[in-house]
């Protein structure tokens, strides 16, 4: 069966990356120049680095927590994927502690780069080798052995912009790995939101314009929950033609004001009814004006209707002071917080 390829992961958030290199001058330079908004660890000694890398995060990967299993009357296992759990992740500050990328120097005393890579336990961490001595033939051997995903010449590693571009690519790849595990659980075909290249481009543009750092697939209405580093939230409503018709039918069924129905019909308005719908109102009129935002159309695989809701109402208990990326970075910088420190070790 053909499966539509994912263009967009169902969720994305900042993660931590590390560099292990016995050149303390190089690490000091990285530590001083590293942008403050990145979660970074540098190690000049391989033994403590390996211990830290192999210390599991006390948070099961989100994709695993979305699966539940029950048995039918015949005892057959039924596996269910609960997509509603995806947005719950914004309550877990330790999501940012997950190690997505490890860049390891080849020539180190005690434990060299290859030995270090062989002893890493997390199969999902993207691994790169930094070296100024090994040749391309050696790199191919490491690729074929499944030990590395990138081979980085030391000269390129000293160019911070080039290094961060490489880290960003590898962090994107880190999230893409989980997608293969979702292909046969999301109705054997990913939602069109995840498969349409136009939506992926739109999300990338939106995140840049609004300075957003993470997003999560949500439903009812379908779209994405997106967050800035300070924890402020935007909900992007992304309606395909079927979902657009459903909103128009909802407005007609519950006798929405003519201006609302006209806005739904011509695509200038889109509804957001999370936690509060016309069906819940019996004797009182539903406040339609509070549940619509301006919208626009974008042509992709289908004609999408898109609306943005700033600071939306949410059904989950979320406190940015505890669970935002900024709060996590501040806790890491606080020596009394109990979190691992950023910088060189």
C-alpha cells in the first residue's frame, strides 16, 4: 500500500546537543560564542561525557506514550494511537533535555571517538564525528557501520555558523526518525496536514515570522499548537475542504448570525471551538463572535483555509513559568535548580 510521505513531523521542540572534544580552547570558544537560546553541553573529557550521554531522560519518548494497547474479546491485541496526547507534551519541561545530537571528536585520549560512539546507548541520537585527521574512506566505514550520520572536518567545526547549520539539520532528522513508527498507526496514511509540502513551508515561515520554537499536531479543529520560547501560544487552524464544510454545516445547524455564516461560506472567517461549542449552549445564545478569527486560503494539495488564534483557550493545565523553553534554560543556568548546567564540563 502506498503511504503518503511525511513533510512535517507531528511535533517539534528544542532539544539538547553536545560536543565532546579534548581541545579545551575549542570548547571554550564554542561556549563563549554559542547563542543563549540553544541548549548545549560541551565536554573535554570522554568518560564524564559518556556517563552523561547514557543517562536516560526520565521521560518516555512522546511517540511511545501515544500508544495504548487493549485486547478484544478473543484476546487479540489492539494497538491504538492517541493523537490527543501530543499537545499534552507542552506540560513536560524535560522534553527539552532530550539529547538529539552528539558531535564527537575522533582523536581523544582514553576513549577515542569510535569507541565513544560504539558505547552510546540511545539509538535515536544523531551522531557526528569531528576530525582533522581521518580520511573519507574511514568516514564511509563508520557510515556503513551505522556509527555516524555526519562526518565533520575540524575546520568546518570551528566555523560556528556552519556548525549550527549542521546541528539544526541533524535535529530535524532526529524528529523525522519517529515518523516511520507513526506511518502505520495514523490510519495507514498520515493526515494531509503532515503530508502537504505547502503546509510544511507555511509552518516554517510562520515560525520564523512569529519567533516560534515548537509545535504540536492538534485536532478539533485540526491544526497545530505553536509556542514561543517564553511559552506564549498560537493555534494555527488548518482546514481542508471537508473540515471547511463541517464548520459551515455547524453554523447553519446552530443558527449562527448571518455575518458568521457568510464568513464561513466565503472563507474570510474560521471557527475555533476548543472546549466551548454551540452544542453546550441551550437557553443562552452562543457567543459566535468570540469563536471566530479572520482566515485566508492557501493552495497546496488541496485548498486550505488557515486562521491564527493568539493565546487560545486550552483544555490542558499549562504554566509557561514552569514548562516553557525559557524556563528550562533559566533552570539550567541556576546552580541550585537541580538541572544539568550548560557549557563546558
